[in-house]
C-alpha cells in the first residue's frame, strides 16, 4: 500500500512536469528472488536493472516522440557544394545538451542544444548525401530517433568556353532551367549552329508537350526515339510544319524559322494569337509572309531579340548562344504573362 501511494505521488508529480513515468512493479514481480535478492536493499541486482531497462525504459524511450520525424528536418540547397540543414528543437529540450549531426553515417558535427541549424560546405557536386540528427543528453546518450533527410547536390553550372562570351548569363540561365545542356567535355560550344531537330526538341521539352502521334516526316527515322517523339509533338501542336514529307532535321534552324516556332508556341500556350503593336524596325524582313513578320515583330516587341544594325538576318543560322538568349527570354515571357 505504501509503495502504491508513493508511486502514484511520483507519477502525478513527474507528469505535471512534462516527464514520463515508467512503471516497473510488474517486471520485478516476475522474478523477485533474482531481481531483488536482498529485501533490506532497495536497489535491484544487475539482472533486475537489465530487465527494467529492456522491458520498461527502452520501449518507453522508443515510444516517446522527441520530434515529428517526418517534418523535423529541412534542407536548403544554396549551391552545388553548400547546403543549410535545419531541424526542430527536440521536445525534451531541458535534458538535451547537444545535437550530433551525421553525414552519410559518420559523425560530422556536434552542435550546442541552442543551435538547430548547420551549414555544410565543401560538398561534392551532383552527389547524394544523407544527414541525420541525434539529440544528446548530459551523459552522452544519443536519442533513438533521428530525423533524417536525403538530398542530391546540384551540378555546378560552368562551361569551359563561355567565360568571356557575351551570352554567358543567358547560357548559364538556360542550363540552370534545363532548357539547354552542355557537352560531355565541359563545353557549351556557343558559336555552333542549332539544328531544326534540336530547336524543336528544346521547345517541346521546355513546354512539357508530349504526343502519341507520329510525325509525317520521312527524314527523321535515323534519330533516336526520344527526338522523333519530340519532333512529332512539335508537329502535333503546330509549332513546326516542314516541307511536304521532309522536316530537314539536320539543317541549321534559321532565325526566321525559330521566330515562327516561338510565336506558335506562344499562341499555343496563351490560346490566342499575338496582336502586334507596331512594325518591327528591321529592313530585311519585308519579303516574308505575314505570319513570319508577325512572329519576328513579336520577338522584337517582347524584348526577346534586338537585331543588329537595323536588320534581323532572318536567313542566318541560329547559334547556340543566340538560342540560349531567345529561349531564356521566351521562358521569362511565359512566366510573366497571364494565360487566358
């Protein structure tokens, strides 16, 4: 009776303080002679303490929620080698003195309990990392729970041949947004021409267009299935037309042809034709049909192109550097234009 009263008092007191009361009476009662061999000594035997630890305290610890593990940790990727990891303060913030931060299973940092964030730098780019946090008490015991996050660092956006190029900003932006890619040797090749197949593929991917139909072109069968599907999508959505049964996929896309693709993509996305506000100030586009002139005018009026020395050079091949600028500006236009 005395023990019951004492335990009830302890339970009430500790639970008011926010602690957890763990009953041990039933466990000791299973084998009193072994677990409490000396009736004159209140302390358990080693076997008794092991039983209480394994059957009472450890299950209670595992059931005790220090964190909502699914929400307790966040990652903010700063760049290709730097991330910020932050976590919620563990609920038992009184007994916790530190947090141990593990990176890919190895203890990387020990943070004071007052700090719930850490910046990891000098990481490897394009690499998978797993970070988990364990709370530590004054005795050095780690929490059973450990909020965990897995992330992949970004690939550094840099090309060896654009450092002093006028289109560097647009090239890096195009790569960052996944519009255009570089080559395996680390170059971008900004002065290389863009083919008609590449232009169609870039535009289709940037708009997320797909189709199950096949294009009616007889000269694209040598391309991989993915490129054929992208050309088919460009045709299905009216972005390209080709000449009869020919698409001429390997030919450089001219500036006028790319302007047409962009204008058609704009009208497809916004569900209405572009209304020109005036006349583009280019001296070399008068001989083109109205659709082409409207497309070039749209690019000029929306600040996507500027031309050079009063001309647009409509028949000139489109270089990768110019394509990067055009596609980045077009992407920005779509983001800032309300779709009706």
